[in-house]
C-alpha cells in the first residue's frame, strides 16, 4: 500500500508501535485516543491480543493509517503462527488430483484408517515404488516413465490386477498347448451362458492367471494381457459390459495375445473393444487378436454371408436359426451383427449377462467384494 511503512514489521504489535512512534505517542496516548486502557494497548504491542477488524478500523482512524494494513499484517502473523498441516492432507490432495483415490478406498484397495500404514505408504506399496515421487503421474518433474501414456484410472486398475495375479498359484506352469486345448473347449461352451463357470479352471490348468477386477469409473478398460517374470501370463478382464458377446470376445482376444507372446515387454491394455473386423490404425498385435476373437465368436465368412443375404431386415427367427447353426448363443451372433450392421438396437434382449455365472467359480474384485492380498 502507498502509506505502508517501507520496512515491514515482523508482527502486528511492532506495526502499531512504529505507527505510534511516528506520531510521537506512547501507550497512554494511544489508549486515550482509542478510549481504552493502557493494559489493552500493552497486550496488542506484545502480540498477546489479536487485532480484530473493529480494532483495525479504530487504529487506522487514530494513527492515520489504512485499517487494511493492520488487518492484513494480523492475518499474515496468525497464519505464520498456525500449526503446520498434517502431511496426510498434502498426500491425499496430491493423489486425488490424478487418481480416483476415493474409489480406491471404497473398493478396499487402500485402508482409510491407516491400519496398514499411512496413506502415502499404502499408495507407494500399491504401485510398488519407494515414494510418491516415483508413482506414475505424480512425479514433480516431467520425467518419462513406463506408464506415462496410461491414464491414471486405467493404471490403478492394472496395478490391482497385477497385485492379485502375483498372489495366485496356478495348478501348472504355462503351456501353450493346454491353452489351445482350453480354447477348443471354450468353443463348446458358447451356446450355454452358465458354461462360463468352467473358464477359470481351464485357464488355471493351462498356467494362465485369470483375474477379474471391476473397472474404475471413466477408465474405459475392457481387458489386459501381461506376463509376470517373463513366463507367467496374466489375463485380466473388467466386465465393463456384462454381456455374453463381450465376455467371449474380450476373453478370446486376451488369450490370443498370450498365445502369440504379446505383452511380455509391457502390459497390453485393451479398451473400447468391439466384435468387428480389424480397423485401420491398429497395431499388428491388435489386428491379430481382434481377428482371432471375432472368428472365435462367429467365423467372419459366415457372419458376412448372413449379413449380406438378410440386410437390411434381420428377423429374430432368422438370427436365432443362424446362431443355432453356428452353435453359439444368440447373443454372441447378435452382438457381432449389431456392429457390422451398425444397429445397436437389434434384438438386445438376447445380450444376456454372464458375470453371475462366473462369480460362482472364482473370486472377483469389485461389485462389493474384495480379493484379499498380502
């Protein structure tokens, strides 16, 4: 301010004393001007009594200074004297700015009561790093990490899948022949929704760790393939869409990644997957996995032939008969047909849910349940 002293006092009391001395006043003079006691003035000068807004106005009038000057110095003094905030506040705010921390706590991944360590310790343990500065997306610097291009919500989901997978102990080491045998067995299970309960056991026998973790809001994640220690493949699914067509497509897609050895260098996160022909811009790995998954659901030549013969009208009886010939549940054929015809309203009642069947044969993380980990 224009009228403020050039040298700032360190406390409100020193500010008032300087203004008094500039007028040649002592404590009694100021007390007389304000209509108060010398003891009250002494408390202000010794910083034992705060300057209220009313007192700031009175001091401004008596000492011919802007009242804001006294009020601001008092506020700054009070702030400097206040206790330092709990470090947990900074940690919570820093994590919450990037990650869905409240959802992670709600899902049981982080203990809000700190019974398993401080919030910072738990988050570092979750991401397997030594400090918050090493958590992807939380580093103060703009340093590049292996996960810099993965959105935080997807990354949190991925690390939860990794956490659960690392605690699993399959019946056997990975065997690609057994995985191919499992996929052949899957073909005979496509027509009955409750057959999905056999999937975890078949993958376990093939040495594939199968993990289901409910997606985090906004993550748009469908599945993932990665390897532990180079020789232990993991297939993760989110059930973002609980539909029979989506389940089989995503599962077969991730199994294709495993069979072709994809994801050994870094996790392959799949999002917005569709039962549709490979599209431009996809990587070779994705084109291979998409093609094999689509062919598993309904061979491409058959679905294309049916579409060309029946478009633009697809009667329910024709679709059901086609699904029966293909030996798949109608929902699988309809899901694929919807995308080819761009008709997402087509016979939707056949796109039945299957997660409840799968839940009877494995532990899932989410939907009110938490998979225990060490």
